[in-house]
C-alpha cells in the first residue's frame, strides 16, 4: 500500500503517544547499560586467564537470547493480553512472531480499534528482548570458566524460550499467576529466580573450578580487579532507573498504573528504586566492615535492590529502605552457608534465591490486601480491574514455579548434554585458561607458581641490591 493511499490513524502517533514511546525506548537504553555493567563485573571477577573468553561468551549469549526473543519470545509474553480478549496463544504468535502482522505493521496505518498503542508494543519487543539477553548473562555468572561454549549457547536459546513462557505466567497482570494475585513489579521471578533455578542444577553438574577446590597449580581463586567489578555495580545502578519507569502503563487522562495494575505513581516508583539501593548498600557496608569480607560491599546494593524490586509500585520509600536493608542480611546467611559447604556459586544463590525470594515474600506480608490484577477498563469477569489482592500464598507459589521451571529446564538440558556434546571444560584447560585454549591469547600476568618463582631471592639480586 502506498503512503498516498494508506489510511492514517493520527491517535496512534499523537504527541502523547510519542512521549510514551520515548519513555519505553529509554528503558531499552537502560537495559543496555545494565548489560555493560554485567560485563564490567565479570571482567573484574574472573581469573585473568579467562577474562576475554568470559566477556565474549556473555556478549554472544546476550544476542542469542535477544534474537530468540525477537523471533518468538515476545509472542509468548503478549499472549496473556490475547487470552484476556478471548483470543488464543496461536493468535498472539501469528501477530507477534518475527514475521507477524503486528510486529511488522506501521502504527499509523493500524486502526486503534484493532490494536491501540501499537508503537509501544513494538518497542516492548526490543525492551524485553534485552532482558532475554540479560537472563543469559546472569546465568553465565554461575557457569563461567567451566561450561563448554557450545553447551552454553544451546542453553541460551532454550533459556530465552522458557523465560519468555514464564514471563507470560508471572509478569504483567492477566497471566495465569499474576491474574490470581502473584505480585512482582520488576519480574524477579522470570529475570532472576529462573536462571538461579537453572544454576542449582548446572553448578552441581559442572563441579567447582580450580582454586575453589584444591589444585596444585591454582592454590586459590582470586578476583583480579575488584575495583572494576565495583564500577560495574554502579553502571547497573545508573541504567536501571530508565528500566524501572518502563514497568508502568499509561492511560488517558494522564493515569499511570503499575504493570501489575496496582495503583502507583512515577515519583513513588522512582524514589523506591533509590531507597532500595541505598538500604542495601549501607547494610552491605555494615556487614563488610564487621566481617572484613569485601564481597558484601558489592553484594549489598544488589541484595537491597532485589529485595525491593517486586514491590517498587506498592511500597512507600521509608518502607522500601527498611525492607531493602534486610536483603544483604539474607544474602549474607545464604553466602556463608554455601561457602561452608564448598559450593562454587556466590552470586545467584545469595542474591536471587536469597534476597530475591525474601523480597517476594515481604511484599506478600507488608502489602497484603492491596488490589491488583485484571486490566483497566474491565469492570467485571475474570479480568476485572484490580479484582485480586496481594497475599503470601500466591507469592510462595510464584517463587516455587519460577525456581522449579529453571531447575526442570536445566535438568533436561544436562541429561541431553551428557549423552551428546558434553558440558564441562576439562580441568586441565580450566587451569591453563580458556583465553589460551580457545583463542591462543596469553595473559600479561603469570600464574601463582611463576609469581612465586619471581619473588624468590637469588644471589644475583642480592649482589645488585
């Protein structure tokens, strides 16, 4: 259809709609900054002999998830709104797979009676595709330096598909769990608990890395650039505010509600985000200086954010600060338990399973009875606006479903990998370093043994001194 003959629906591209488009587009920019932060954290936290390979695997894993989501993942998440309107998952797929009618239409040429706010939904493809990529990056923290790239990349495809399915169930307002009352403003269930569930299985199957377990050539595991990791933490902090605001829906006249359909406002959500990081950072600092363990300086801010992420729409900032301050305490307990048991996973377990689950439970207690679910404009029936309430039971169900789906997905993949391509890098190659093994790259710093040799006194050095 030529531009001259096309019917233009001005309400699809009004100034008000453009403002919303820019807000959601800024969320994609924020998500990309979060990805950069993750790369910095990884670059500062893995052995020098693995840095290049680890960062590149994260980047490739991101784009595998991103591409998979573009192809089919968004259609799975959007299905909740199709079912609400009396359509089916198949209808959503036909409209929103990579070649779908709505995914490839010009918004100004689509009647709002057919699909209002089309530009927003199209931008959401990019926005949520970034999170499919981020989920793979988060999972990589748990399997880095020991999982074969081929196994990880296949996992990235499956992870993107299954997390998309889980987002239909747990993030929004009219999915099977969200419509029943499960409350998760930022998507802790599908973004964080799902990869943590996968990590439970993969960490057990892969075993510990040299340095975390006794090895003559790697006597201990040392993160080479903790300052770089700390910088990455602050980059994540800088990127997430734009993402947080993209978790709001805007309706005329100037009404903002949470993606959960709970009452909220832009200012409350924004300040809750800051209060969550502040509460976590300060409590993490208290734990770090008390125990003399630097890890909690970095775990603390994340733990606070994860404790508050499910409820940034329904708390007020003072509540958020105190709930977030409890996140590092929970992370500390989990971290110490896994340390004593020699489990080689120190990010996803204490932060996601610990602080994330704590946050989901706390909103079920503090905000119990808060109206949510359904969709604005539905006054009766199964999807009536705010027909359900927040409660502890549905929060428990959401946690179990999110972790359980991750564990099931990883268990199936582990079984397949063991009888096909394998999944674990050999211990000798882990010791020598994956930069050398895969890319013939040599680090500029030798191993512990060469360092010790260089520090041994000699007669010549004594004579020269």
